[in-house]
């Protein structure tokens, strides 16, 4: 495959009319669109997310789904969330039954049930979660890295910024639904979370191993179509684990074949080695590279200094130190403006964007954080868009503008704080993990 000058020429794709592709620009629009799609659904609703939270936004979504099911009992509704994440409280909160308790309450309250399936990608959450994305309603795919809770859906005046796209394409929607049904729901490791007789994780240990092995062999199935010059080509891709991961390979190839420009969004600056290598090679080739990353205070793990510090609050600082090292090593590229690092910060909101644009011809929309965890542990997917005739340039330019409006350009690595500038509790933690070399291990699982 690599012998071919352009590996994407050989990639099976679906042909899509550009007017069937739409970018949404805010968490508010995303919430409105999901709710209206659920209300208008006539045949099916498949929601896949890391979690559907027991809070106002989560309950609103679940209520809309249950009401739709009562109005039309024949409506095929299925929800998939991560098995482990659904059965615990928030990090740092007291232990609880987690979101599964809410699914049970809803199940008992309504006549026609909406199954919520827990997908265990690994025996323990720390070693891999369901990070696959995509909400399929009838023939439209609403794709975002967002999960379903208050902050992702912009409740209480706060939001977690993500990317949001709507693709209207029957074959794409069918292919994604078939994958969820056949590769996930049908597997014995996957169980309904509202069911009182659901097994323990220990009891399905062997099934979980088998599920992971079968997911590693899986891919989206569809009959390839030839895109005309009036169309764009769209390919859904799935990947899990280190070996033969088609999504990881695709991301590396995407960066490797860039000629003019690469625009990358990641919420946690911690590139896998192969991505860091390809970015370095692209800079050497003279490609202009723009990286947009959240300021440490816009990280979803950030704890403000006046609040009680917990170990998890050290993460945003570790990511910033990574970024500082990268910026220092690339000071010359930053000075020549060949490399632009943009830090996103907007009031009290947080940043969760992922994705890659290459040469205004290739766009990857994905939930993949472009970090070692996504590379090795989690089940990930993406949709690659090939737009050789620039039908979507205007929409993507507008999306980029929307992303950059709350960013600050880093002109030198010195703009980023160093360990000595951090609160004492953070300094102590960083010294401790560096002393025992735990930072290397942490970088692989975070």
C-alpha cells in the first residue's frame, strides 16, 4: 500500500453530495440538532458515546428517546456506552452505581424499553474504553467527539467545545448501524446495563478478551462507490490496539503525504511516537503545521488552585510540560511561522477538539485524541473526507475560524509556564512522578 504515491486513492469510499455534509459550530447547536433528530426519527436511533450521564442533559436525552419509543414502539432504538464508565461515579466522587442506576429507573417507568448496552473494551477501564463515536438517526450520521452530559451539551452557561458534523448518507448510516449491531450488541461480552441480572465484569472476563480480539479484526462494511468531480469521498474507519490498526496507519499516512499544510486539533498534547515523527518530517519538508490545543485551564481535568487538589488535577500540567518541550525543540520553526501553536481558552469553558486537515483536500473527523492511549488501548473510529475539488473548503474555513477565535498564538516556548511556576501541590506531584519515572508509564495510558 505504501508503494503507491497516494494511499488514499486505493481506499474504499462512499460518494456523497457536498450539500449532504454540514458543520455545526457550537455545543448548543449540537444539542438542538440531536433533540430535533430524535423527535423526527421514523425508523431508527443508534447512539454510541463514552457515556450518557445522570444529569439534566443526560436525563433530557434519555427522556426524548423514551418518549419517541412510546409514540412509536416500532422505532429501533439502541444506545451503547462504555461498560465500566457507566457503573461508577465521577472521578473523585464517592462510589456509586453510576449512570446505570438512571437507566434502571427509566426502564422501570416506561412501558416500551430503550436498551442501554455496556461495551467492555477491556477488563479494566484504565486499559481501554469504548471511544467509538457516532449518533445515527434514520439516514443521518451526527458525528462528534462529545459524550452526553451537561457540559458537552452546554447546560448552565458552560460548555465543552468539540467538533460537530452531520452527514446525510443512507449507505454510511447503514454501515455504521451494522457495525454496532453485529460487532458490538450481538457479542456475549456486551450486556444491558438496566438489567438486574447483568453479570459482573469478572464473570465475562473471557468474553471481553474475545470481544477485543474480534473488534481488532473488524471494519465498516459497504460496497465502494466512485465519487464524481461534483462529489466528495467519505470513508468510515475503525481501529483498536497497537497491531494492524487501520485508523492509526491512516492518520500517519495522512500526515506523511501532506505537501502544503497540516492543521491538527488535540485536547491533550501527548502525540504517539509515530505521529510526533511524521509531524517532525513534515516540518522538515517545509509543510506549514498548525496545532490547536487547549490551555491547561481549559482541560477537563483542570482543578483551579482555590479548590482541593486531587492527583488527577496534575494531568493538565503534564500536558503543558510536553507542549513546552515540543515548542522549545521547535523554537526556530515557531519563529519562522512554519509552526503555529494556538492555545484555546474561552472563559470557564473546556476544550475537547480532535481532527486533522491536510492540504484543504483531506479532513479527518474523529474522537481520537491523537495520544498513546487512543493509539494502543481504546476502541476508536473516524470518518475521512476526501474533497479534491474543494466543495467543502468554505465550510471548513469557517470551522477553523470558529476554532481559532478563542486562541492565543504561542510565539516562544517561554510563554508556557515551567514547573517552578506551578502551585506547590502540582510541583510536589510532578517531582514525585518524575523521580520514580512514572511519567513514562502515565504517558502511555493518559
